[in-house]
C-alpha cells in the first residue's frame, strides 16, 4: 500500500459520452443489470484496486461492488516540427452495489 490519501487516489471524474451513457444506463430501474451504478475516474497510476475502493467508499459514502482498471499509454502528437507525448494515465470503472443512492460527482466536494 502506498501513502496516498483518498483525494490523491481519485484525480478526477471522467465525463465523456461513453461514461455518461454507462452511468445513466446503470441507474435505469427497467434495466436487468445485477449490479448498480457505474462511475468512472482518472486515478493515480500507483493506486491499487483496494485503495480505489476505499477512497470511493469514504468520499461518496457508498458501498462498492467491483473495481476495474485500465492503463492508457500517452499518445505521440506532432505540432509543426515539434513532437511531444501526452501523459499516460490510469482509469477506474467503479461499480456500486445494487440499491445504493445515485452519486453526483459534485456532492463530495
């Protein structure tokens, strides 16, 4: 385990078209999903799944069912003659337990 605080582990929520659709589809009552709402975060690259789970549970006061993580490698970008590289990052898909209240990212701040 690293010496990261809960706020150091969760960098920012990912608000893309895919993540918003995933979050909204998972809260639909007519859905036949066995799990609850799915939240998506950019997290620290050194954070483990249990650390991400405890950070989400303590910040948002909810119970987490599963955590899935993905490592993204930074892309090479060119601008005129200059070459650069975007930063690499780690993304976590956090699934809440069924019956947990709906989470809004701005509530915990």
